[in-house]
C-alpha cells in the first residue's frame, strides 16, 4: 500500500501562548496521520477547541507541552510567548 501523500508543507512553525494549531499541523509535529490526532482529541488525550464551523483547533501550550513530554522538542527550545500550563 502506498503512503498517503499530503499537499501541505511538512514544516510547521512552533506557536506560543494564545495561538493554536490545526489538525494537520499537530499531525506533522508528531509524525502521525491527522485522523490519529482527531482520535486523541476524542479520547481526551490532547486538548482541542471546536470552532463554530466544526473544525478543531489545538491550543499551542498543550501541544508544545506534549512535544516536550515525548522528547520531540528540545527542552531548551525557546517558544514565542512561552508560559507554564495551569495545573
């Protein structure tokens, strides 16, 4: 079976507080299919916000924290507008 090809660029710019990612961006950051990200959201494994149009947005602080936790982002990486997540 041939790998699915995406028309979007594979490079995603990291975002800071107050910003969000769309599903394909989160998928690119974690190296998974966008349907996997949607499944994580439905299971509550990653926070998301549903837009009035029915699309999901993933708040940058939560995505960036998961990237750190999975070792996919250098802990010393400086993110725009970085702050601690509320516990």
